[in-house]
C-alpha cells in the first residue's frame, strides 16, 4: 500500500492540477519528491475518500495529475474515456474490481459488435490503468493480467500499390477555367503533390507532419529531424529527389511568411493541423480513380512495405519509422547510426 509520504504528495498534486499545466505539474512532482526525501510523514487521519464511490473520483483525479501529463493529449483522453465507461459499467470501486468484472465488461463490449482488435485495445487500456494503480500502490495486483487476449484474424497490411500511388499523383491535378478565354485546363495542385510525396518519402506520423517547418529541411541532404511524440524521441527522416523537387516547387509558389511546411490554400494561410491534412488527402483521393480508403497513415505503411519487399532488415525499418518497441537486441546492443538508417532509406525506399 502507499506510504503516508506518497499520499501527501498525491494529495498536493491532485489539488494543484486545476492551476498548473502538464510541464508545471511534472516539475511540482520533482520538487515535492526532493523536499520530502529526508522527511517522514506521520498519519493523522484518513486521506482516501470516506466512501468507495468517491474513491473512483479520487483515483481518476490522481491519474490526471500524475500519469496523464506524461502521455500525449490524445492518449490521455483515450485512457480517461475508457476508464470512465468501465467505472460506469461495473458500478463499484476500482479498488474492488476483479478479473471477472473486467472479463464480463469485455464480453459485453464485444457483443456490441466491436471487433476483436477493438476489444483487445480496450483490454490493453484497462490493464495499463491497473498496472499504473499497482505501481502507485493503490492496489496490490492487476486484475486484468489474467485475462487472455481475444483471437484476432490477421489481415494483410494495408498499403498502396505502385499504380495506386500514380493514380493519386494524377489526382493532384485540378480543373481550372481561364477567365479570359473560358478554356478549361488541368493544373497541378502543388501543395497536394508536395504533401503526398512528403508522406511517402518520410513515412512520418500525421502528428509529426504537423510540426515540421520549412527551415527544418536540409536541402543538401534531404534530411529532416522530426520529434515523435509517441516514442518521445527525435529521429531523422529523408526526402528523396522526387519529394525534394515537388516540395521546392510548392514552397517557391507560396506568398505567405508562415514557417510551417504545409499551410492552408487560402489566406490567412494557417499551419495545417491533423484534421486539415486528413481532409486534403481525402480530397485528392476523391478526385482519383481509386475507390478505396485513403488516409495519411497509409503512406507510412506503404513505405514500410516497400522497404520490406526490397529486402531491408526489419530493425532498420523500425528505426526509420521511429517505432519505440523494435527488436530489443538491435535497439540496446547493436547500435545503428543515423547514416546507416539513411543508407537503408536510399537503398530500399527512395523513389
């Protein structure tokens, strides 16, 4: 169980959460830990809520104060939403939850028509939450650990074939009408073409794409240093000659001074966010002859598939994609320099 010192720290963090941002909360935690290092805290009375019902509210506040700041905003929201749904369903204190409660909840969740992969994601979040509770000394065991994963049917990895990529390139051409001659012609949307070539070449996540600025590109080497929030680490991705060519055309055509690599096509030319990038890809797909789902992450899968097809070692693919959980041996014992990763890109992925 938690010590009185841990309870004191957690109470301060939950009380200060409404007034501090994630970075300040993390700093406050470090300050409290340092200040209490040589201090004993003596119990004077009950610190947990008096009722088991209020305990859930306290645990969720504690999670949002301690764990959530260390996660991405989207992941933290996913955890919170999942656990609130679970609490509503079981109708009891999280301190009293058993493996049978979780198993029944997942069974009912599956009966709603959710696929095994979706049910397993729900199980993973619940298990991770109880693991955090165990590490925080709120519970002694994780009741979700004994529950087996649902059997999933492995599907082929979704990716674009070469001809489908060409179809998207053709779809970057838009129909315009000359106001003087009234003659229709097709002109290439420079931003759309630059966007799909950038996603194909770099294989970045959509959140990573949002944060890239023009000045981040080394035009001599084609290298771009990106920060992956999911893996919490920087890595180098590459532009091949085709991607550099279309990005330069797009950037040279712009009339704005926004530092962002991709901006909206109309004034005030704001940085494109995740929703805007997804919408732009959907528009290109809608103009194409393709009748399948096209989305930003598909380009990432396509690059990885092409590298694998051409014989690139799996650990180098993982390093280029920025996967946090790659091969342990290669990650911790067999160092791969950025130059080796770039060589793998040029050999196996560049157009």
